[in-house]
């Protein structure tokens, strides 16, 4: 199985924490719908010491294939830079 992980940096403020929690709640509610990525779980973690040991919220989804942004945008890679251009 393949999963997609989304990391939310909680030190950015309460609105980011609430946004992540909202995504987890609706992910659970919509998990059985075929139109959306299936939500698996959410968990909190403290980041590594070398990165400041800050609190993070992680959201886990099943990989459902091509993402919407891959259909709307073309990836343009140049060295270590990635740019998305409208398709």
C-alpha cells in the first residue's frame, strides 16, 4: 500500500492546527466516499532536535493515483527547483 503524508507545522498558529484537525474530521466522515482520498489517521509528533523540536500534526491518506494538481498543472523541473505551470 502507498500513503500520502501531510505535515502541518503547529508553531505557525492556532488556525493551522484547527485547519489540520478539520481536515482529519472531514477525512473520517468522507472516508467511504469514492470521490475523495481515503483518510487513514492523524497523529501529533515533536520534530527532530536539529529542526528545533517543534510540534507537528501529521495526516495520513491512501494514495489514490493522480492528484488534481497534476491534472491542472504541468511540472517544470530545473536542477533542484520545481515549478508548476497551468496546463
